C-alpha cells in the first residue's frame, strides 16, 4: 500500500504536562475530519517496542489502526528498527537540544540524525493520514523539541496550539501520586514543585516563540476551554482548517468521548463515554499557603503574560 505524497496537516498541542492536553486533544480529534494520535513522540518506545495500550484499550500490536499505519508507512513495523528510532529520538529530542534545533548551520552529526528522524516520522504521519482519512492529525506531544522537529518534516502543514494551565494546578498535579489504569496500576511520575514551576516557564516560553516564525500559532488556556468548550473548540478547529465543525459530543458541562488511537498520554486516554468538564482546582485547598506564594513569585512573569491573577 502506498502512502499518499500530499501535505499532512498537523495540529500540534504544545506546552507543559498536566495542562489538560489529553482531554483537549481528544476533544479536537472527536470532530469529523480530525484524528487524535496522542503523544506521538512516544510511538517507538511505548507503542512499537513495549507494546503498551492504545487509546482504544488494545495492545499496540493488536490495534488494527496502528497495524494498518505500519503497513501503509513501511510495509509493517517489522521493517523499522524501533530501537534505533528510540535512540535517535533520545539523541535529538531532549529539551537541552532546543538551541541546536534553532541555530543555523546544523550540518554535522546532529543535523544528520535530525534529518533521518524527520524523514522517518514524515512517513509515519503520511501513513496516519492515509489510514485515518482525516485532514487534520492532532499530536499532543507537547515538547518544544517535537514542534521544532515537525518544522523539518517534509510534506507537513504544521499549526501549533499553545495550551496553558495556571501554574499552581500544574505544580499540584505533578506532586500527586496517581495510578495509571492504562499501565496496570503503575504510578505516574512525580516532579518537585521547583522543577515543575521552572519547566512551566521554560516550556511555555519555548512554545510561544513559534509566534515569531512563519508557523501558524494560537493560544488556548485550559480554564477557558472548561468554561467555554464549544467556543474554544470551534476557534481552534477553525485555526486548524476545519471551520464550523459539528460538536454533538459536547453537552451541558460534559463531553462524550469516543474511543480513539492515542498512542501515549494521560491515563484518561482510555476512558470513553460521558466525562464532566470541570476545572481540577484541588490545589486551592490542598496546597500550603507558603508554597502557593513561592510558586506565584517564581512564575509571576508567565502568570501575568497569560492572564492569571497573582495569588
């Protein structure tokens, strides 16, 4: 099966983790003409190599969608060295590599690795477009390096949604111990408040820098989506080239999520059916006042920039 050589439109959801990207990318992917594939940066490790669960709740190797993508792209995943792709990803996609992606004259070994990785991912995206039949692929990989890589992928029409959530909620979410229903009850990773707050500033600054480039960019706040889901979803879908979409899955304060094929993401990626749309503001009662003040002081420039009142 040949992969169509036509531009693939990718709606990239960027920002910091625990900002609601799994929920919002699934909502975007529920619209006719769009498909959500989750955090595709983990395709080679969590999908092809570890055979973890797809968003459809089947193991990767038993998910008909991903097996068809592998056939369309490579004649089967067996024809790709997944371990080598994972090594390539690690060598070019870490946050510390952002300057090397941005600076001109990158023609050495690093540039060759980026080119090899980008060419392979171009084939993956074309396979996804062919199998899904969708005009927009929603990728919630979030990392700035993933977005920088996509600018190098041939045949891609990249559009970036910067997703922001208030730093207190993000810090609190990263400090909680949560078991993963999609990985046999394993605990999700936790980060210190200092690490999360500094990354919140850095990730958002890096993603916002795309507005200075030719790549289309828009901003969405998690809190605005929860308060006005239809309005925010329609605005971003129009930005993605899907104007006036039907959103029958949105109810009065709820969303009816269909199964999709998110290869990685938050554990809620395997949850289907009616889900309440409400802001997770547990931090307001659970976070100590002293910690709240420290986070506010540290992230104040970003809070003011994105319209969050200093608390």
